[in-house]
C-alpha cells in the first residue's frame, strides 16, 4: 500500500509540474497572462503541498523553476515564478504566524519587493537597456514606481487568493479528484 501511495504522490507531483510549465509557456505567449501564469503555477505548488507534502512540493517548485528558466521564452515570467510566486505558497504559512499583523504584512511586502528588485536586477544585467535621454529616465522612474505599487497590491491580493483557492480546492475539487483517481 505504501508503494502505491508513493507512486501516486510522485505521479501527481510530476503532472502538476508539467501543467505548471505549460501554464507558464502560455504566459509567455499571451502578454496579459505574464503575471497570472506564474501565480497559477504557484497555486499548483500549494496543491502539491496539500496532496503530497512539503518535500515533493519543493521538488516540484525546483523542477518548474529550472524548466521555466530553460524553456520559457519570456524570462520575466520564468523569473517571477522562480524568485517569488513559485515558492511563496510554501513559505506563506510561516509568514502567517508572524504577530502583530503589521509585522506580517511588512515582511510579505519586503519579500515581494526584494524578489522584484533581484528579478529586474538580473534582467538588466543579462539584457541591458540602451542609453536613454534624461527626460525618458525620469518618466521611466515614475512609471517603475507606479508599477511597483500596483505589483505590491497585486501580491497582497495573491496572498489572500491563495487562502481562498486552497479552501475551494480542499472542499470542492479534492474529493472529486480523489474519487476520479481512486485515491482514498
């Protein structure tokens, strides 16, 4: 019976990883899904954690990160998964235990902004932008600040959505999946 359980867990982990990579490839094809795709792939990591445990969820995260960086043409999609949205569902329970609430939210925002800074720093190192006129540089800074603000709001919404989506999965989809796949 234990061998059957291990086989099911590994197969589930592999399928979730494959779907995650496919979703991130779609995020590279459709510009509107540039940040939605890595977030959806990150949610699949939380599903793997629920079904198979933290160890296999970390394995899935690592595999999807590596495959995403290697094969997803839009490196921004792959890096946003690898540097933030892929592992965040696994560290979220640790953040949620922080008290008081102000410290919890500040830590989450600090993680998000740190990951964004590393991601765009790497992108600028490997894909440098050309020289811009000073007027364009000022406008680019204002736009970057506004985009970062919107990114922080979106990240906090993602944080809350993870809780709700996982609850829906456990109540609605998990029993159906187990019944369909013969897992008890």
